[in-house]
């Protein structure tokens, strides 16, 4: 476990099973269709729609739209184009509260794709910040016969899905950190500030995992995310050292060295997290840890003290916690359906509240924290606490399953 300096905010660090080397598998399997499902699929096919390709257009006027809302179970590829929506930079396919697939970093004029393999059911295509954020997607088909739905199997599948989520987020973290390093080598301060904002959320989503690693004498969390009062001045590096230069000093001078160091440390993190598996209680503790992080540093505005993009970090911590919970949700619903429903409802309420602070006027996608009133902060704190209380019971529930 990493040992933090006394100044570092206290955290319940997520323990990692380092001995496990099994790579995360696919999220779901494809299957045969019933007669009624085939009829529905045939109707969709007759309209000219490809049952395995979704074309998604994002515009400022109409939000997020698809060429079809019905697809066949199995592999589906989402081809996405952001035409002119400045407030939107990502698209997610969600099953309940679980992110099944996503594409990040899609500013206006950019296109991208992601592919998933899904069973029949109702999904939500979520484009945060769009005029129309949510689109219901129906997938026709039938789950494979003989699927084991025991609690143990569901917990095992959930930990694999979370492992895949971590792998994806660390991959995005490396990609955006490398873009930040490149920007720090240039002369465009605004471009570098924007690159900083784009990289931040990916670390915040998986922070408890990163906190668990010490490489030699290195504490990866301090190397990547320490604030000025967390470590001796001579050892201060990572995101927040770069943040100070970009937003307080407003100069690129000397920052390229810190950019290179950040990329090197993120590569270490990627090496350590690739192929890891996790225990169910670790996911529960990690989710709780991320909300503790929100309560201890995001609500106070001390995390991003120079850029004031704390709400971006806030949302990322919230998402990371929710994905850890969502991975456990199918099993937890069998163990304690009432508790599961309560947590799900409180997460939805928190998500809805955070979304009210989205804006296209700032590159972070959110209002600056300095614009929030005391009432705003109190509402956010109360919404976080409402999730924390029932979520604190999950680790014991899944550990004893």
C-alpha cells in the first residue's frame, strides 16, 4: 500500500489483487432471437437500417440523435460525429447505471467509434451536455440459454467488467496526458490549459486504484496527483504542478519537463493495472473512497485551486464510484434488493444535480467552482452524503456473499 505524507488527505485505499493476471473479458454475449424478436428486427431491417451499426449525430440544435433506435443483439458499432455541439465531448451507452461502451474526446468537428457486444434489453445512449442528452435504445434478442445467474457468478462477472473499465480509463489517461505533454512543448497557453482539462477526469475516475501502487520508492498517487502541500516542494510534480504553471503563473516555461514526467508515471500505472482482477469488496471500498474524495476535497474547492475546474473532477469521481457500484449491482440486487434500489436512486439524484452545472462556455464542460454559491455547495454535499450512507454497507454485503 502507498504511504501518504501527513498532509495528504486521508483515504481508504482500494486494495488490489496483484497476483491475478486474468484480462477483463467482453461485457456480454450475443444470442439467438425469438420469433417475435425476429419479426421486430425484420421490420427495422426493411426500413434500410443496419441492425449492427448505429450512426450518431450530435448537433447544438437537436442534441444527440441516432439513425435507428432498435438493433439486434450481438455486436453493435456506434459511429459518432459531433457536428457543432460545443458542450458535448463524449457519448456513452449505458445499461442501467453501467457504462457498457463510450467514446471520449469528441469536440465539434470530430468523429469516432466504439463497439460493444450486448444482449437484448433497453439501453440509454447518453450525451452529457447535449440539448437532448438521453436516447433510449432497444436491443432485440434473447440471452444465451443456461446462463449462470448465481451471486458468485454475478460478482465474478462484475469484477471483470470493472477491470475492463479501469483499463479503458487508464488508456484514455495516457492518450490525453501525451496530448498535454505535446501542448506544454508549444507556445499556446490556452491550448495547454484545455489539454490539462481533458486529461484530468480519467485519473479521477480510477484514483483509488492508482493510490494502491508504490513502484520502488515512488508513490504513484503523489507522483501524478499531489497538491502543493502534500509533498516537499522539491518533490512536487504531476498534474497540479502543471496546473499551477498554466492557471496561476500563466506561463509554459519549464512545464514540458513536468509533462514528460506525468506521461512516464501514467505509463507505469498502465503497466500495473493492465490485466488485474479485483475482489468484490475492493470495488465497494473503492466506490466509497471516491465519494470520500469528493467530500474531502472537491466540495471545498481545494483540489483544483488554480484552475477551479473542481466540478469536472467531482463528476469524474462520481462516475468512477457509480461504475464500481454498477459492476456489483446485479449480484447485490439478489443479496439486498432494497439497499440496491436505494443506492441506485441516490446516484441518479446526484448525477442529475451535477448535470445542472454543465456548460459549453468553459473547456472543462462545467461551471467554474468559483461561480458556485454556498447554497450550491450545500446541495452538492447533501447529495453526496445521501449516496455515501447506503453505499457504506455494500462491502460487508458482498464480502459475506
